[in-house]
C-alpha cells in the first residue's frame, strides 16, 4: 500500500511567494508531503511541463440566486460549480441573498438546499442583507456568523436593496462585533436614478445608454462614503467590483493610512468597454452589468492598481442571465436598458483571462496571480485550509498548461449560459486538471466528479493583522467626554 493516495509529479509548483520544481504527496484529501521527488502514490499525475497552483477561490459569484426583481440566475450550484472548476477553481463563495421580509435563517436554509445536493466544489456563502430588522441584527446575523458565514454584503444602490447610511452603520457595527467583514456594492443610488430619469425623458433607452447612466462619480462618491462610514466605527470593509481609477485611488490611499479596507476588481472591467454596449441591435444587453464597463484609459490604471497591490482579488462577479426571456429580456426583447437584467457570466473565464493578460503578457508575476486568484481570498474570507500549497492544507490544486493557446468559446464555459462576453478572445494558459480535497474534479479538461461532492466551508473571522484602523475622536473615550458610543 502506498503512503500517498495521489502524487503530483514533476511539475513547477507555485504559491503566492515561491516557485519550485517538485512533487506533492496527497493523503486523506490533504497535502501530506512536498519534496523534490516522491515515489509511489496510488494515483500518479504527471505534471511535467505544467504549472501546479493552488486551486482558485472564486469569492464573488451569483449562483441559484434571485435578484431583487425576482429573476433567477441561469446557473445552479451544479452548473455554476462545474464551470468554476473548468476555469481552475477548487472552491467558491456565492451569495445567499436576503430579500425584504425574509428571515436570514430561512435564507440560509434555502441556500443549503440549493447547494449541498448539487455543488461539485466546496462552497461557503456571503450573506446579502437587505432588511436589517432588530431581530436580524441581534439574533440572526450572530447565528449566521456562528455557523461560519463571516461576511455580510450590503448595497448602496437599487431601491429594493439599498440600506441607507444608517442601515450600513448598523450592519458594520454588528459585523465588527463578531469579527465579520462587510462587503459593499458602492454606487450613489440617487445619481443613478437621476440619470435614468433624464435619459428616459430624452427617449434614450438603448443598451449603450447604460454606460452613461451610472457615472464614474457615482462609484467614487459611494466608495468614499462607504469608507467613511466604516471608519467612523472602525469596522473592516470590502469594496466589491471596483471599476474606476478614482475608486481604486481611494482604496489605495486608505489602505496606506491603515484603514481596514479590502477591494477587488473583475475581468470585465479590464477586458470590455462601453463600445461593447454599443454593439448592433440588442447585442449590447449582453454587456450590461453594474457598475458598467468603462474605457481603455481606465483599464490601464486598474492594471497599475493590480500591479501595486491595491486589490486583494480579481473576482468574476458571475451573474448569469441568458440572452432570452428567462434572463436579460424578462421584460421583453426591446426593454429599455434599466429593465434589462443586470450582470454577465464569467466564472469559467476569470482565471484564464487573468493568467493570459496578466502573467503571459508580463503585467504580473505568477506569485501575484496566485495571490489574486486564491491565496488572498482564503485569507480575507477566513478559509484557513485553502489557498496555498503546504503540508496540512486541503489538496485544492489546479494544474495548468501555461502554453496552450485557445480562443474563448461558449462551449468551453460548461455553464448554463447561451453566450460568453469573452467569446473570440485569444487566451494563452488554461487549467487542465483540478483537484478538490485530493479528488480529481477535472482531468485533462473532462469532468470527473459528481454532483453534491462539495462541502460547506465554515469560515473564520477576517484577519486584520497589519491594519491599525482608525479611531474617530468623537468615539474615543479619552476625547469625547467619556460618552459611550463606541461599538
Ligand atoms: Zn455581484
């Protein structure tokens, strides 16, 4: 009997800090040994000429989730996890969305029913909170936290989701008390509504007008406000899908000041522009997401921020709505842009795109790629057995062929969508084989794992080491006449 269930042999292994040639011994679903050479193994995987990386962690995706207007995403936990796996991921963290009037306990039970029987990959949830009643704040969120759901997302936009500044302060305070991380979609709701009204009055409702309906200033203002709210109570904050240089600059500046702040951007903000929203007919609807895709000048700046470490992660924000009446056109084929479902797919393209445009084109190192695709998400979101290659860690591993060049196609996505916004892009570097807890999920680009093998991952509190934070003088007992207002 071999000492190892599986040995990955002869590959170039990389983590967020190092690259070396060697073998990995896997036993009981975990990495048991790293050495220059390991013999044996009930299964031996030849990785010569390949990169052996920590499996990706997709930290922003919408799977089996109803939007606030009641549209169900096209991917369930099966197709969503399969597409993620083909794209080099070993685990993912979709959202569990509370809509107004729902109890958080019921929401979590609903998502457990959706995920557990179906997911091919390990999963956890970020909660979306849209109705922070006293019961939610004092009983349900603490219960969710105790279960290992350690991140809560809130919205500053969309009338049915937006909590207002006071609601956000309440969530930030509760999250902080439990060690949870608040995530925020930051766009100024009234600016967007005002733009929508003006455009509608002028009869400008084609998809391309989505690009200007949500101004860069709406993101910049809301990020600044979200950071200010978080600083008032010294709570950690994660800004999702930063799409503008101005937003990224705020993140960079505040991180330098020690604010407990994290952020991500997404491939669509690097790959696509408003010209895509101006494709003929209703084609532009495929590229409607919020915040909107912007312009080439902004993309160059976002890349600089990726290089400089402003962003913890590059996430897909996979929000799959088909190009038909079940998805984009729920309100009709010729719906005005505000009534076209918001979001685009990309869970299978996140890592190939980032590898091809980042590593292959020399913009980022392989170590940065591993950090942005896996390690940082594991640390930010408290998945302490995932995100690296080291003894004792889960054997979540993606084996890449860094030289394979293929054109991105819908067929390669293995999701439940009828388009990919990345169609036709030439991509160099593709994951070939993906392991999750030592089990082969994808082998030579074929699915090998079954529905429901994925497990729920109870997550730890966010680590804030190295982030001193901020004490507002008005909340500092030494300087506020002893008033007890601090959380
Ligand atoms: Zn999203």
